[in-house]
C-alpha cells in the first residue's frame, strides 16, 4: 500500500495470485523450508554440566583462532540500489562482502552468482552495482545518492 491510496505489486515477486477483493493481484513470495531443532530435554541437559570445561576450552580455542585470523569487515551491500537482503547474502557468500570486493567484481561473476541462485534472481541487473560500490568504497555518499536518483531497482531509468 502506497500513501494509503493505492496498491503496487512487488516487482521481485515469485508469482502473483488474484486478490479476493478483485481488481488486483497479490504478490507471492516462495520461501525455502527451514529445519528447526527440537528443544533439548532435561535429561540431555544434565550431562552438559560435566562437559562445561570442554566448552570453555573450545571457546578459548575459538577466541585464539579469532585473534589469529581477524574477520574481514562486511559492508552493508543493501545500501546499493538494486540489492536487497537476499542478494546481499548471496554476494557475501560468493566472496563479495565489502564495497571494495563488489567494485572489483567482473560483471560475468556477478551474473553467475545471480544465475546460480535460481530463476528468481536471474532477472536482476547488476550493471550498476560495481559503479555504486566504487563510490561507496570511497565514501562518496553524495555522489552515490545522486547516481541512485537516476536508478530504479539498480537499473538506469529510461
């Protein structure tokens, strides 16, 4: 609902279904199922007290590993026009976690990430993502904002 006046469908929807109120369709999003672990029972929780020293040792090992290998900072790729949470996750998983990574990306590599994610993502156009990422990596937020005013869904308005 936009301005409490009219309805607009999500252009990224997986499908559309007729509205029971007529005159429009509803956007449909298909979600992947997730597995939820069953809650631990009290019997299984009791031995955990004996295993506490092992957990502490594992935590200290993890902390030592984290200090030895610091995690690379991730940028909020959703700040770029045309990149939403799902695509940001796909890009991060593919090794494009920062604006600098994305700025250096080859168009074919970005297209391959989208195609590998399935038909829902193939329709997205990554043509301006590297241009936007270069501005974001430099901290040129005013220039990025000006560029984004020329875009819709990451594509240049015609």
